[in-house]
């Protein structure tokens, strides 16, 4: 949970580095929360408005979109890549799984948490 909260604390921070744990905890917890919200809202009888997503789903997505982008960019910077690499579907996921470079790079020292 500390990694999830750490990403929220750096809500609009593109500079720096994010460890694999920070990135993946934030990503998976957001997926779990999104699925829970979607399940509860559809069981409550709310209708999907855009591609089957309810208004509650869309509000949550809007709230987490920016921190998700920021933590992804910092994750790419941890392995000496730019955030644009996240846009390449399979390659971006593969890069996010790699360990960060040990030495300090232009984005700072290795994330040690």
C-alpha cells in the first residue's frame, strides 16, 4: 500500500524515477479498484454510457489517469528510456518489467524504496 500512496503523493511529478514495485502496485491496485467499481455500479443498475463504462467508472478513470501517466513516465526514466516508450503496446509493458539501471542517470539516483 505504501507504493500506491507514494504514486499519489507524486501526483504531477514527471521528473525522477519510479521502481518496479511503485509502478506495478499502483497499476494493479487501480485495476482492482476499477473492476470493483464497475462491478458494483453495474449491479446497482447503472447503465454504461461510453463503451459500457458507467459514469462512476469514468470519474475514477479521470481521477487516476494523470498519476498513472506520471508513474509510468518515471518508470521509463528509471530504465533510461523516455515516457513515449509506454505508447508502444507490448514493448512498453516489457520495459516496465525490467529492473532500473543501477547508476545515477539524468533523472536522479536509483529508486531505493
